C-alpha cells in the first residue's frame, strides 16, 4: 500500500498544503484544521484509495481511514508538509497511570524485559560452568576439568559466554533505559560502556585492598572506578542523559544538532556520573551493606529473616552488588568469621523467586506468561533472578510478596543454624558447593523452606488477588459478549454520523452505566490507541473488533482512561481492559456512547435490546 500516495491525495483535495493549519489523528480518523473549508473537494477526496468517508465536525475536517492505517498516513502527511512533531499532533502514551509504586514497577519492567533473554542465557551458561569447575561435585577434592583436562578450554569459553552479559550489564541497561526515557539508545549504550571501561578499576575489586586510582580534575580528586554489575547508577545516568539530550535538541539549531548534542550529552553526563551520581549511589550501597551486617550479627535468626525479606527489594536497586566488599572480607577471614552470611541469604532469595514463578506457571492460564515462567523459573533456581522478578513476580506483585516471605523464612533458618559460605558461586541450587560440607544439609533444608513457603503463599495470593483476571467465562464460538453495562442500540442510532454510517464497520453502540470496559471475546489485543480511548481486538474466531469509548474523546488526551492490558496480550471474556471516568467525559460535554464495531465486514444478529449487563451475549456472527 502506498501511504505517501494516499497522503498526497488527501492533501490535494483539502485545498493543498497551504490550506492545512493543523493535523492530528485519532483511532480511525485523520483530523485536519483548515484555513478555508470551502476549498475541500469532497467528491474527489472520497475517491482517494482507502478513504472510507469524510465529514466536518466543529473546526476539524475528518477523513475516515481506519485503525492502523490512519497513523501511517498521518506520518506521511507530516513529511509532505514539513511539520514537526508539535505541529502534527500525535497523542503520546501516558505513563502516569496508577500509583507511584505501580508506575515504578512498570518502568522497571519495560526496561528489563527486553534484556531478559541475554540474562537468562548468561545464567544458564553460568550453571553449566559451575558443574564443570566445582570441586568435589563428582570426585572428592577435584573438578571435572581436573579429571579431564582436555575440556579446560571448552570450560574457559563457557565461562566467557556466561559472564559477558553481567560484565557489560550497564551497556544493556543503558541502551534499554535511555530508550525508555526518550533519549538515543545508542548514546545510552555508549554511556554504559564508559561506566565499565577496562581502564577503570573493576568494581568487584573494591574491598580487596587494591589501590584505587583517581583523576585530578583541577584539584578535585575523582575515583576511577567502574560500575560492573550495577543497576541503580545506570538507571540514574540513563535518565540524566536522556533529559539532557532532549533539552539540547530543542535548544540547538538544526545545522549544529547532530554535531554538538551527542558530544555535550555524553560529556556532561560522563562528568556527572563519576563526580556526583555514581559516588553517591555507591556510598548509599556501602551504608546499606554495613547496616545489613550489623543487623545480621546483632539480631541472629531475626536479623537473618529481615535480611532475607529485604533481599529482593535491595536487588531491584542493584545495591546488593555493594555487598561484594563485605563478602570478600568475610571470606578472606573465613578461619575466624566462619564465612559469609550474604551468599546463602542470596541463595534463599533466588530459589524463593524461582518457586514463586513455578507457582504462577501452574496457576496461570495465560500462555505467554507460562512461556516466561518456564525459562525464568529455571534461571532463578540456578541463581539468576532478574528474568523471574522483572518478567513475572514483580510484574504481578503478589508473587513477589510470596517470594519475599519464603526468602525470609529460609534465611531465618540458615541464620539460626549459622550456615555460611566459604566461597563464592551461583547463589541457587548449585550453590551448595560454596558451603562448608558439614552445613550442606542445613543449606538444602533452608532452600526447601524457602521453596515450600514461597510456592504455597504465592499460590494462595494468586488465587485470591490475581485469578480474577484468569477465570474464564464459558463462551460460544462466533459470539460477542457485552463489554459494558448500559443501554444498547444498533450502530445506526449512534450520535456520531461517521459511526452511524457504518463507514468503519457494523455493530452496536452502548451507553455505559459503569466505568469499566471488559473484553467481549476470547482473543488478543491488537491495538491500543495512545490516548487510550479506543482498543482493537481479534477474537479466536477471527472477528476483528474496534471499541471506541465515547465520542470525540481523543481530545481528552487519555485522562479519563486507565488501560489494564498491553498490545498483543491474550485476553478472555470478562477480563478487565480499561477503567473509565465517565463523569470526567460528561463534564467536558462529550457523549459517553461507545460503539462496538466488527471491522472485517462480518454479518451478525443482535441478541440484546434496550439494556445489557456485563458478559451477556450481544452479537452472534453468522
């Protein structure tokens, strides 16, 4: 399809480029504000390919194109007219829905989910490497490599493959986070590379007695230390970088922008990283590490339980990497200290996360979630929890709470039995090789407690709080169910002439009495308009639906709506899709009439008249 040709045809027949003052689009229509509406040639305009109808509404001339197509044509209009993003108004996504905690969780999920495959691969490879290099796993006092030296180089390569994603984690996070914050992702990756540059002292060397190199910046001493394995410093740096870049784009002349904006963005962010942001967040991590040590040594099994409870939230910030300095010292003095309490606590947390994910795997009916659970659950049991946390437990919230409680119980047990690590390794099932042999039994008992408690509590919480979105109504093929409660009429009775003309498809219109939209079919979300006033669905029977909440509600910029699902998400009849503030819409003198349209020209019978309740059958497709 030639979108450029369609755009040119529209522009030509609304009076040309000079007649267009303003352009935007909603879910289905290209909306144009014109200088002179008398210049529009409606007959020729309706003959343009893919134009399904045209009409004037208020001060906007609306060209009906359909969902999916309208945004592509609008982009071409933008290019032809030479308008910038502010001139051609595209509604932007609103990430400000929900509480602060929910927004933070969504933000972290959006940043980390794309990099989960790399972390999963590294975690599984690390497990393979541990099997190859663990002493006493198969033969007392020896590793497999010592028994079979011909596999030494193979093991070395596996180790390299396993460590890469974690060694350069700031690069991955920098790319993903900067993109999420609206900056250039490649500049974010470059900033991540700067933070783990080989000329810097490796962050894992802190606390080992190595002399810390410094830079002298006009009398100011700045530590030249890397940020390997960190999370919070990289997120902060990515946010700063993206905001500096965006402001520079607005301030800098076009002819200088490509030259100076990347230069200044990276340079300013780089100095801020090593002078202010990095040291502050690293110090915060050190203070946290010292506080945890005091807590553990002073309160015994209670302290161990509290540490286990808080370990997962600490991991979210990346501050758990600050424990390396303390753990190194504890291990170096193992003859007097007995070893490190941090490693076994981390192991309790990791297997608890794994158990919570497995509980979700058994409880959920969402195929996509099951797929994520199967991979991330195994990874968590092997010691890598990022996929489990950001892909499953934190995203669903209640499994995260279950894992925290399981971790607390297991950690309390190992603290009570003084189960300590004498070496570093993978903090999970293979981690027993880092524990003194006399404590192996207690280590496994602790993991068993963590797993059982986490699994049971997650299952209970899931059934109580999450399963309402999983329960499916028994449905019939080719039937569409009511997504709203209220008055139902044929689409011809709609107040909007575009919908009433069936230009966008046939269907019904419901005037809702309650502010909640649920899914009318078992199927998939195909489209959510940026201003959240329209959603597209595809049923398992191939029925394409468009639900347009209210009339002309695009102008409210998403304020009355809270979207509860994502594009490409599988949904079932009755599942909550969007919360609607009906009062807000009506206060703006807009209609709350909601068309439910079949957009792929299916014939149907209307099954309800006058009023309808949630999940009642409203249309049967022939």
